[in-house]
C-alpha cells in the first residue's frame, strides 16, 4: 500500500505544479497584454519660442554701422594722405637694407638716406639729359612714320613686306573711305586740343597750383621716408600700439616681414627692369633695329606685368621691325626668346631669390583693380599691396593647416 500512496501523492504534486504553472502563465500573458495596450502618456503641447529684441542691443548694432560708415567716409576724405604715407613706407622699405649696410661702416642713418637721395637725383638728371632727348626723337619718328603710312596707304603707295597678303582689302577699304570726313574729324580733334591748351594757358594759376602740389607731395614722401628710416623703432612702436596688446608680437613680426619682402621686391623689380631694358637695347642696337631705345624702354616697363609683359613688348616691336625686314623680325623674335629664357633661368633666380612669390593671376587681378582706381600709379602700387595681402593669406592658411 505504501507504494500506491507514494505514487498517488506524486501525481497530485505534479497536478498542483501544472495548475500553478498555468495560473502563472496566464498572469504573465495578461500582464503582457496590459503592457501592450497601455494607454499612451499625455502628449505635451509644442513649446513656442519667442525672439525678443532688446532695444539696447539694436541701438548698439545701429551705432556700430554708423561708426563704420563714418570711418569709411573719413578714410575716403584722407585717401591722398594715406596714399602718400603708403608710398613713403614702400620707399623706406626699399632703402632700409642699404642704410643698414652703410651703418656698419659707422655712417649715420640720416646721412646715408641723404646720400642715397643725392645719388638718385644725379642718376635721374643723367638719364633725363642723356636718354630723354633720344627717346623723344624716336617717339616723334614713330608718330611721323605712322602719319606717313596713313597717307601712303591712301595713295596705294605702300610697300610693307608683312602687309603684302592683306594689302588689297586694306586699300579697297581706304579707297571707299571718305577722306574728307576723316580730315574734318581730325581737324575737330586738334581744335579741341588747342582750345584746352589755350584754357590751360589762360588759367596759369591753376596749372601752377597743380605743379606745386605735385612737388610738395614728392617732397613730403621723401621727408616721411627719411623719418620712417631714421626713427624706425619709434614708428614700429606706434604701429604696434594701434592694435590690442595680445597681438603685439604678431604685428611686430609681420611688420618686419612686410618691410623685408617689399624691400626685396622693389629693389629686385628695379634691377630686373633695368637688366631687361639694357639687354634689349644692346641687342636691338647691334642688329640695327630702328627705335631701339624706345623698344628697350617698353621691354623694361613691361616687366611689371607678369607672364604677359614680355609678349606685349615683342608685339610692340613687330610693326617696326617687320617694316625693315621679315628676316630681321625672325632674328628679333629669337633675341626676345633668348632674353626671356635668360631672365627666367638666371636673372630672376639671382635677383629675386629672397622674394617670396605670389600667384601671377592674383597679381594681374590686383593690377586691374589698382589701375581702375588710380591709373598707372594704381598698377604699380597694386603689386606690393598684393604682396602684403599674400603674406597674411599665407599665414592664415598655414595656421589653419590647409
């Protein structure tokens, strides 16, 4: 009997366990269903953001804008003074290395600047007295040849080798042209010029005042350059004082870098122009090219224009040389090519070795902008301005790690 009771008790325990398990599973299922159908929590309404304008902040913004406008108007009014200061700064930067070199021989900086001024004046007088008359005669000859060419072209009596292939259509165009109308226009143009010259002669006071202003501005530039060189440390302290104290070291370093770079560029550019003009003049003179000095001066001046300058100088020589001989034109082309290669591989590396170059496109754009505002002076000054901007842009790019 004992085994039967034991078996019966075991089945009862199993039955109770199964019943408890069913109850537990049912409760869990109900709990899971309750969780699934649990109603969502209460939805919060969207928060509205209101932008409040503080009248004090608005007044500060308006005041800053007004101050910027006033500052811009003030700078515009004193633009001539700023231009004089900038030119004096450039001249001082170009002369500082020479003055420092002379100072090593116990020559005072002030005396060195005066000696340099006197030497520059002597060179200028020598150039004006020696080469200016020749240059003037050559320019007059070029103008006269152009005038004779127009008259000969009208008569059909032109023998220009490089125009043989296009002479017939050109002569046909000139024949169809009403020469009387052309002469009337030229006469009117000359009459207007004569009237303007008469007006200038009648207003001698205005001419004298303009000339005096030019002389005074030149004298002021020389005096300011003298002061910038002799009192260099004081000027640098003044420039640094215009900025917050935390930028003192940065401004001092960049100011010295600007002086060095601009100085090397100005001296190098002057030597480069002089070298190219001298080489061109000697070569054209040996070849017997007409107006050699005029073409050499053009080649030297065109060195201010990167990339396209030598090409423009050669184009200026084409009509003059081609009128002499096509073979001579080929020889002159070879001469210009050789001078250009000599410049790129020998002259520029030697003269400009301490000058940090900037993009030619950047220089050309700067020259276009400068020329649109200040003419020839703007073209000349735009290059050191581009150099200054290039220093700060390079510093910014290096600092950003780009």
